[in-house]
C-alpha cells in the first residue's frame, strides 16, 4: 500500500513496520491519522523512533483510534497508574524489581476482559545501556494460516475461558471468548488465546483442553510468525492487541527500563470465525 504522509518500512514478512517521517509530539493531520490506521491494519504493530513524547501526547495519539481503556488488573500488575491520570500506566524496572509486566510469557493484553483492548501504545524513555529488554511480537493471522485445514475446523468450534486472576490477582475478570476469531473489517481469521490465563476449553475434558492449550502455546510462538523490536531511548511500539501476541524480555536486570503506556478500548467482544 502506498503512503503519502509517512514512510512505512516492513521489518519482517508477517508482522511489524517501522514508521518515520512523522512527529507524534505535534497535532496530526487527517491524512497522517488515516495512514496510521491503514498501517496498523496492514502490519499489526508499528514502531517509531526519536519521539520524545509526553503522556498527554501519547494519549492524544491513542484517542485517534478510540476511547482510552482503563487497565482491568488488580494487585498482580506491575504497571502502576499515573497519579495525575489513571488512563496512563507507568512502567519502571530496576534492581529492586522482582518481575515485569507480562511475566516474560507470550500473551495478548487482558484477554480476560469481556471486551479486550483494541491496542496498546508503549513509550520508553530509558533503556538498558548495553541493550536488552527487547519486545517480540507475533502475528496470530500467520499462526492461524499456518495450521492444517482439519485443525482449523476443529479449533473454530471451540471457546476458551480466560481467567484474569492468574495474572492480576483476586478481583480480576474472567471471560469466555471464541478460540478462533475474525476481523470484521477484513474477514481475516486469527487465534485468540493467552496460554497462561487460558484455564479451560469449553466442551473438552480437562486433560484434552490442557493439551490443546499447550499445543497452541508452542505453535503461536513459532519464529516464522514473529518480529523483534530493539528499543532505543524515546521509541514507541503500537500494536493491535486483538490479532497479535507479544513477549517482553527481562535480560537487563539490574539495569533500568522505564516509560509509560496507554491502551485503546475495544468496541465489541471478539467475533467467532
């Protein structure tokens, strides 16, 4: 797809593109906004460099894609609400940290919500001095497409219980969603599961359900579906949460990795394929 106002450079065959030629600290034109919409739909995750952005600017960017989403998590989350604005989550890890958000496992954000967030936008102003703390992303379109037709038909009839208490502690929501979902705009099909919080597959005995969850965890993490983003100071990653997995690495302890994040509300529960 040709772009007029921004430069979009793919970073892997199945997912991810680096966007340049745009200043996210300034008001965006209608053409820039439309082309960002087009790019996130095409590549699922967008990366930006050299954007010394404020929480207000990051919120403004997110609001071009929908209402902002307040995190559903309870005590278990390691991202804290910004005191001045609960819609902004502060991320800071250093020598005093004992875990990181996401727990170094592949996941989609808050799949336990009745309507999971459409997307997440993460900005880092401080990164480890010798590298580390990369984030990996995987296309669940590509993961679905790579399966056999017989396996697709089997999985399309199933739904999964997503238990948020396993990630966020007591009081977090529990939701049931289709295992294979469809993008209502494009018709593309995707796997929708977070293996860590998937506790049950409706209609299967526990041992069979656990085997299917384990299979999908391995399958969805295949390197062919992935890209890897190496952070630099003042970088941004913006991903479509509905059709991707991501995994953050904690290989930089005891160095500092810090920034903040906003999320964009979903508009409807995941749609069965």
